[in-house]
């Protein structure tokens, strides 16, 4: 509807203009040398309009001809860009499919078509890594790191390579550069925390620990590594407050308290942790320095009172009772430990020792010992320090697993290996 209206309006304007021109009075004469042309004003104006229109048409045609090379270049540029984007897509697909040859080929084509853009450089670097060409990848990461608009991409790649090579000093230097380029980045914080774990810088690991990080483990390790006694005491207290049932934290805190002459407070910490999570090393600390067997039994009863029904409590009381020659008391606690669900090798070995102590070398005693040792051979394994992530056993607690480098997963107890999916 609007188009029809515009056409009618344009026709009316044209007719009106023609009518105005036709009504103009007078004549126009043009002299050129000896030749003179004389015509009416209307015809002269019409001629001028025609000449102007022809001149405009000629100029537009000339402009179109002159712009033809630019149009051809623009078309070729669009075509290269389209082909480059297709190469980028094929590179991404090849990387996702784990095809290093195709990834390197297509990333090279993308760089040729699009130039050294952050996207093409990063894809080329990742393709080189997939092909295990670390030197080539490093060169590409350095190109990225030299750019002001994509430095973090290059530094992240270089940092990852340094971590894989265990070049800790180089990784720390790259992390410092990345901090300058992109301060307070979440990725950088996590990576620096991992670097701190790998280098044993537990104070730094604690400072960088994010949500879900094993802060108690980091604080415990930091306390052990700290030479300043007040600072170490503060870190150990922080670890224990973070996880009161964590035996290594309780021991670290109690040891620092003992060193500071606060023995009563140290015993309070051990007692509280035994109430939450009994563990043999806590009892060792509690009974340390008590040579008299009967005194040890009495002191063991004090810590046992915080968690009297636990199997670990009965096993501890059975051991100190047997050492004191209280065989009846030892048997009572061993039976109670079994009733509480314990069926571990150490229980049966202790029972064999009890039979030897109580019955001696009698026939009944030898039969009872053999039966206990036979049961020990098929019983549940004793609890050990082990990594919950990879299952590697350790002789003592460590803040991170030496095998898989996972922090905060060394626990004491029966091994339960949690395999990660994928």
C-alpha cells in the first residue's frame, strides 16, 4: 500500500515539475564561436536536467568500475574468513576426538587463513600438546603471552607445562606474571595452591585454600614446618578447631601445648578428639612418659571414659591391661571389642598374646594361641594410614599423597579406595 502511494506521489511530482517547466516564459541562447543556439526556456531546462542525469550515471559507472578490485578483495577476504572459521571448527572437533594429526593440520590452515589471532594460536598450541610436541606448544604459548590481549592464555599454557615438568621455580615465576596480567583470577588461585602443595609450602597452600580445600591438613602441616613457636601453636590450634576429630591436628596442637608448658590443655585436646574419633596415636601421646604399667591402666581409663563403648577404646584398654598383667581385664575388653564389631588382625594377635600370658605353654594354651592366630590370618586387615584417592599406604600421616599428590586424603582406617569416574 505504501509503495503504491509513493509511486503515485513521485508521478504527481514529476508531472507537476514538467508542467512548471513547460510554463516558463522566455528563451535561452548559447553562443559557441560563430554558432548560436536559441531555444525555449523549458527545453533548455530539460536539457540541463538530462545532461546532469547522464553525468551522474557516468560517474556512478566509473566509480563502480574503480571499486571492482576492492569488491574482489572484500569477497576474497570474506571467503578466507569463512574458510578459516571452518578450519577452526574442524580443529576443535579433531582436538575433542583426540586426533593430533588432523588437529595440527587444521590449526595450521586456520592460522594461514586468519593469521595469528589469539584463537588460532591457542588452537595451534593445544594441537601441538595433543601431538606431544611440547617445544612447539611452548613457542606458541610464548607468542600468546607476548600479546596484551591474550597474555593469560599463553601464561596458563606455559604454567601447565612447567607443572608437568615439575619445574617449580619456573612455574612460580610464570604464576607471578599471570598475577600481574590478571589479578585475583580464580584459576590462578587454584593453580598456585596446587603449586604450593607440590612444593610443600603449606602456609601458602593454607592462604590460597578455597572452599572445599583440606584446610585442617594444610594448617597441621604448616604448624609442623613453622619454626616460630607462637605461630606454630596458632596454626595447630586453627587446624584442630577446623576439625576436632582429626587426629594429626589434635596431636600437632597437643604437642605444641606441651612444649609451651600447658600440659592440662594438651590432655583436654586429646580427650576431646578421642571422644569424636579414637585413634591409637592419641593414646600413645596420652600415655607417653608413664613407665609404671598399673599407672598406665589408670590413665588409659581417663581417656577411655570419653568414648567407653568404642571398639578402639576396648582394644586400647585390653593392651594396657595385658601389659600390666591384668589378664582378666584384658580378656573382658577384647570380648567387648569383638562385640562392638571389631574383627581385625591386631585383635586376634593380642588375643594370642593373652592366651600365652594366661595359660602359658599348656596344651590348652597352645591350642588357644593357634586358634587365635588362625583367625588373625583371615581377619580384616588392620587400619593403616592410606590415601583415599589412590589407595597407597603410608607409615604415617602426610598432608598430601606422595603417589598421586592429592592433598588432605591421607586417612587412618580400613582401606576404602574411591575410584573416580572416567
